[in-house]
C-alpha cells in the first residue's frame, strides 16, 4: 500500500512538474510573440509618421514652397560634398531638374518603412526649422540669453560648471571660451555661453552641422520641461 502511495505521489509530482514546465514555456513563447509583434509594429512605421513623432513637418510640393526647396538644395550641395552619408543616391543637387528629383525621392522615402534613409529625410524633406523652435516643440525650455535677465542664472551656473569639467571635446561648443575655475561661474562665463547659445539657436535643420549643434544646444542652452 505504501509503495502505491509513493508511486502515485511521484507520478503526481512529475505531472505537476511537466505542467509547470509547460506553463513556463507557454509564457516564454507568449512573451517572445508579444516582443516580436512590438518590433514589427515599430519597423512597419512609415517615415512620415516618425517625422511627426520627432516634431518635424513634411515640406509640401506646392509652388509656394519653391524658395524653401531652393534653400534646401543649396545646403544639400554644400553638406553632401563633405558628408556622403547624407546624400541621396544619384542626386548631386546640381541637375537642371534637381528640385523635381528631390521631391520625387522625398515622396517615395516618406511613404516607405525603410529607416535607412531617415537621417536624410529629416534633413532634406521637411519644413526648415531652427534649433530653438524644434526643441520647444519637444518640450524643452530655452534658457534666456539676455545678459540683463537673471531668472535662469541657476541653470546657467550648473551648465557652466559642468561644461568646465568635460573630459572630452565631443560636447564642447566651437569657439566657446570659459574661465579656468571649475568650481565657480564667473560673470564672463555667463556672457560667453549666452552669446554662443544665442548664435546657435537660429541654425536650421537643412544647414551644415545642424545635428551636432542640436545635441550641444540641448545640453548647454536648454532644460527639459
């Protein structure tokens, strides 16, 4: 009798173990399916939808936008001569029908789910927008650069001290000179960083070095709201 009870118990434990293993396997598979579905949804998003999420506006092809397309093409020729990675295949920007070609490329790319050209799309296919306006749309607060206004001085002081402690040049702003005292923000430091931020904030999305300056401005000239 005891032997039967023991065997029955072992069988039940074994069945329970199998049941638990099956349940855990099911949960793992379900989790993988959910993750895969999420990734699929992310990858299936059209580029124009991603632009909207990043607070860019698609530039229309109406004749009223011709000057904007002309300005973009001017920057395109300059920038792509130095950054091949931002160049659309088979478009130099100097063709007699360059505007029409760029518009066709943008039209196809905007409706595509291929993210490989996204950096190009947000530079050459959107309404030109300056750094300050873009970050404002992204809920950043642009620090006041008027030297007679002191309301943001606590934020400026923190940024000045952090800037002085940078170990690398990656986030340094070209031409910005601050005093050597790492523990204190001098009067000249406030003036210099404000002037530089004031200069950078008008840089437009299609212009050279926009991406780099956007990152630096966000770090040193603005606060997240």
